[in-house]
């Protein structure tokens, strides 16, 4: 590949990563606002988790349909339409918090986050396909990692933006700003983004073909516990810090942002390392992924016992590990996918993460309300340990 071709490839990857920043800022703003939702609507820990679950339900229900759209029509319409939907969902959250009749309720909030989650379903299949078609030769895992940094970068931005009243006076106002940025970005991508085409045929993903690939199936199953950890950790970091320490909402939001920044470093570092591991892309991804989630297991088990500076270190390390693994997880899923099924495999991998994120947060909130946070964090650690066993199994059988 010539220097000019490589430059064009990296520009394409950067454009996809920028899309991911805007999309993730809208989606993950909900996680940053969980404490504000609790205070505004007088929610229990279970009800806080239900907000995350309803949003994840929308995300999950639309993953396979969006994977089919991407495989049929390419990444451009999915990415533009996804931004429009995300902006509409963020606007709905803003209205839910603004005492507007009918929608200014907890029920209105649940409807809005469902829309937001449904629109975010365009992200993984569309961006994974877009990166796969643009990544420079031999730098695939790094390209996926850079795209995945868009998730943690957007999350970090929204974590600070939503929880800091100096920047925007109220949380509904912050969602209104996020909605405006989303609509503007959708217009920019509609006019300037050069997408890749698809088959032209809408087909429901061949689930049997995916399930017949045993290694892909094991990897996808491991995503259940990994997703449970990701969604619960991001959804409960702010309430946990407020309840267990003297941290204010703004300080807790800053810790969440710090964790997301370290997650960005984890995604870039892990992707770059995997590109240097000898062997196929799938083998390299699985090897580095196994190391990351072993670390995440240990950190979740020790989190309840630490305080002060040590707690900050643990949260930063959780960013490197549990928030830093998705690039390798999706990279391995794409590499293991049957020919022409990258979009469907990405959707299946993300669906497994989402099912974990759908079920775990309200259960974690219930455990925190009854048995305490310590039990909740350690149960998450046990789940990630189970994922580690599955990833190691896939790696051993692949070798």
C-alpha cells in the first residue's frame, strides 16, 4: 500500500471514529445521568438499573435488523439514520426532565431512552464494516481499537458534560445540547461521508451459520458476562461513589470520565499490541483479550475493599481492562465470521453484550439495595471470570 493510500485509509478510519464519538456521547450520557435521574424521580437502585435496561432493550431488539440493513445497503444510511435517531432520543430525555405534560415523567424517560438505545443499534454493525473496509493492511486491530476509542471518548465527554452544572445548568439542558449536536453531525455525514455499499438484498442473518461456527459461538457467549460488567460499572459508578464516599456528583462524574479515558488508552494499546502478536488476527485478538479480562476479574473483586487514591487507581485500571476490551472482542468476532457475514457476526457479538447489560443493572441495583455494593461488585467479578474461561477455551481450540 502506498503512502497516499495509507493516508486515505487512516482518514476513513478517523471519520468513522469521529462518528462513534458523537453517537456514544448521546448514548452514554444516560449512564452519567443515573444519579440525577434518581434524585429527580426519587428512584430506588432497581429503578435506576431499569433505565439502563430499557435503553439496552431497544439497542438489543434492533441489532440484528440493523446488521441486515448494513449488509444489504452499506454503512452510510445506517450511520446517518443512527445519528438522527440518537439526537431524537436525547431530545426526548431532555423533555422528560423538563416537566413537560405527559412526557415529563419517569415513564416518559423510559420511552426516550428506549428510542435512544434503538438508534444506537446502528453503531456496531455499521462502524465495524466501515473500519474493516478501510483499515490499512496489517493494522486492522489498531484501526478497530481507534474506532472503539470513539466509544470511551464520547462517554468521557458526556460524563463531564452531564454531571457538571458549571458547563450546563441542568441535566435536561445538557441532553438538549447533545441532541442539537447529533442533528448537526447527521447532516454533515449525510453530505460528506463516502460509505461502502452492500449486497442490495435485505436478508435476516443466518443464525444457524453463525451458531455452527463453534469458536464464534463461544466468544459470543462470553460477551454476556462482559456486557453485564460494562453496563453495570458505567451505570453505577456515580451512585456508588456518592453513596460510599464523600464525592459530589461532579467529582463522581469526573471519575467516570477518567475511567473512560483510560478505557480509550486500553483500546488503542490492546489493538496495537494484538497487531504485533504473531499469527492470525483472530488468534492475536483472543490472546490479548484473555489477559485484559483476567485483570478485570481481579479488579472487580478488590474494588469494594479500596478507598482514597487506591480506589481511583482501581477505577482507572478497570477502564484499561473492562472498558478497553471491546475492540479486541469485536475484532475477533469479525475475524471469525463466515464470509460476507461480518455485519451479522458483529450484531450477534454486540447482542450478547447487550443481553448482559439488559439483565444485570437492575439486579445489581437490587443487590446493592438489599445486600450492599460489596456483594454486587464481587458477583460481577465472578461473571467476568466465567467469560475468561470461555475466551481461553476459544483460544485453545483455535490454536
